[in-house]
C-alpha cells in the first residue's frame, strides 16, 4: 500500500526495539510502557514523537504492547484517596496468573455505600475485607471501595475506578477486550451509572439487585445528568429478585420495558423467590459467565451514540468525542429514552437541569453519517484498523456533506491517544474535527 513501510522494514525496526543494546527508540518506548499513569505516558509520547519515528514501526510496537513481568498474585492492595477519604481498594489476582497471557478483568462494585467512611485511627491500618460474593472464572477481580462521600455515582469515584483499571493494565497483562463491570445492590445501581457516564472501557455491564430509580432521586446526589440512551453502548445483563425487600423485580420491570422499547439490548433475569441477596448465584453463574464470555468489547463499533451535558469530561465514547454544545438549525430530533409506564401513567425517569448534546453516527468503510442534537462540534478518532488512509474520508452531518478528502496518519496523534487509553486494541492514527452545519 502506498506510503507505508514494507513488512520486512517494520520487522527489522522492531528487532531494534527488543535488542540488547537499546537505542533512542527502544529507550523511549520502554519509558512509555513503564509510565505509571496516562499523564506520565503522554509526556514520554511527546518526546518520542519529536524524534519523528516511522508511523508503521510505532503502530506495530503499540499493537504488540509491553512485555509483562511476574507480579504479586492473591490479594493486591491499591489504596487511593478520593475527596480526602482514604479508600482501601484491592484486587484479587489468580495464583496461576501468567504474564504472557492476557487475562480478563472484572470490576466489582459492592453495596451499602450510604455509610460514612470510618475514622482513620492510628491502629486502623489493616485492610478491611472485600469479599467476592459471586466467584466466577479465571480473571482478575478489582474491588474498589466506596462510602457515602465517595459513592459510585460521584465524579471522584468514577475517576478512582478508571485510574485503578489503568493501574492494573500497566502492571498486569489485562485483556482489553474483556474488561467488564458488575455490582450488587448499590453496586448494581452504580453499574447503570457508569454505563451512562463512562462506557468506553466496558465489554459488558452486569447490574445485580440494582435499581436505576435510586440515582434518579435528587436526594441521592448523583453527579451530572443521566441518559438511558447511552446504555446501548454496553451489553446489559441485569438480575433482580422477585421478593427483594429493597428493589423487587416488579419495581424494575417498567424500566427494563422502557430500555427494551427504546432499542437498548438487555438480558434480564428474574429469580421470583430471591430476596435482596445472591442466593440465586448457583443457578445464575453459568448464564452470567456465558454472557461475559460472549461479549468481547468491540474497539471500533460501526455505530455509536453518545449524549453528554458537558465537554470537560464524560464527553467521549470510543472513537467519538463531543467537543462543543449548542443548538444548530440543522439539529435532528433524536428519541430520548426516559419515560416509562407506572399504573397507566407516563413517568419521567431522570429530570434534566442542564442542556445536553447528542451524536448518533454510523461508519461504513470511510463514510461517516451523523445525526446531531445540541452539538456544534465533535471529533472523530480514526483507527487504521477500520479506515483506509489511502482513500478519502467522507462525513455527512444531518444530511449535509461537511468533509470529503484525505486524512493523513499522524504519529503524534497515535502516541497521544495510546498514552491516554493504554490499550493495544484501540489505537488512532488521526483526528478529524467536524463542525456541525
């Protein structure tokens, strides 16, 4: 293909990266992979890009990723501080973990987050147990900690979870296509929140004994606005008990019906005799694990939809980034999935206090077709895995052509997003900024 380095040249260049006598490229790549957070990796990325390396060599190196070493197994402590509260997060790593083999990662959110964090006493330095109530297959299980002032539906906690996942990915050979989130009770409700605010990571979302009405209640203090249409981006498998004293299945059914009617795929399993517990796990385990196994994350889905109320955070889903909000004469009416039936009445699930913007977009080869509402600018992240950079890219927004022409691959863009995402399967060669007509 024109403009690309031959396969033999790439192999030869990569052999330098792994040579015993490191050169500048190898040294910087090692520093890139050894960075302990995205910001540090991005600083190295800038230095690496300044050396003008071959795009194809860097792409091949990022796809191959770092060489992982042996690490601690069993219980791994991952303490953090959020909003001044010390959190004793932890992870369980299988004893037979092999750094040469990618391994799935489960993010497991516990219940009972309404309790205040305990006082940090001089003799209270032992980690509190975070039990795995639903033991599954061979996977790393991350147990974030939450309290009343660091609940799952607060921005500080979302950042905490994302940082913890990134930290594990930089230490263990995590399979990026199988990072999923689950939780029980408040943890299950937290799964709904994460799917609506920060969905890029997840291969699947499994809320157990959860209830979206909890975060619809203003007294709960959920940060930001919530849009059920965003749930379409994460395959959902929900479980509820028929005799659950807190969130009986009958109270969740109208919401599941609303999701289904709105085109959000959800597998909902009800155990009629189950209370607010996990007594159903022996019957559920095979179904649960099959759902997880069958839903590998699609790094570059052909169709995405995302709604946000802000552009400084939670404004991205994979290859779509919403940059600026505001009305446009060309705005399209996009269905808001937010109303359900209760005893013959139509009830709104989430009240909205801020204006929002939404982009629905489909990619067919190099052709992008977008419908927007309340968005004046967005960015497309173009991956060499799905875009042919030898051919022009075409973009239409609300029925109008806005771009048709070549897009050049850029090693700086490749490295910058590689640093931010720390993901071997989700790499971007170029950015294309689109102004809505």
